[in-house]
């Protein structure tokens, strides 16, 4: 570690000043050169990207509110959007769909689902978005999974 030398000089009026002598660093030239010092941003290119993204975004919005899609597929789509971190783009549409699906939900429907993945997705999506969903209806599916059989 470099030592810092201090030169002190006394003035006639007994005032002391300290001058710091800093060590020089002779670093080699950067291997990147001046490439990043001159950056130009083309707004027209960025606007083209924004326009290109709008079309798939609208298609996805229509897919979320599509009434012909099964509720299991719709919840799987919402779960995928959540895992991708895109729920903020479709927050209103997702909340409307979840309200509709939660109100249509019957606990007996969960006894008919034999797929652990579907049960888990339903449970997780509703819980993530703040819906109070009981664990009791899902307990049968998890017990079937662990026992390896069906009742």
C-alpha cells in the first residue's frame, strides 16, 4: 500500500497547511479502447421495437380473456406469465379473469382433477394473487400422488 507523504510548511502567521502528494498510477491502456466512450442511441430503432412488441402483447391480452379456453389452460397461462415476470403488463385483465374463475370455482371440481401439476398451479396462482383457497380440497390429490394410486 502506498504511503502518503505530507509536506507541511509553516507560514509567518503560524498557520499550517498540508499538501497531499498522491502516488501516480500508470495503468496500461484499456483493451476496450474508446469504444464505449462514443455511444449513440437511435430512437427510431427503439420505437420500432416498441411497435413490434405491441402486437404480441395485444394477442396475449386477447388470449387471457378468451372465453373458449379451458379454465385449467387459462390458469396455466397466468402462471407462466407470473414466472416470466410479465403480470404487471396485464394486471387488470388477469385480476378480472381470476375473479371470474374464482367465483366459478367449486371445491368438488378439485376432487375430479387427478393431475398434481394442475392442482398445484391452481393453488399457487390463486394464493399469489391474494385469494383465500383452502388446502383441504387439494389434500386428496397430494395424498394420491404420494401413495402412487388412485381411489
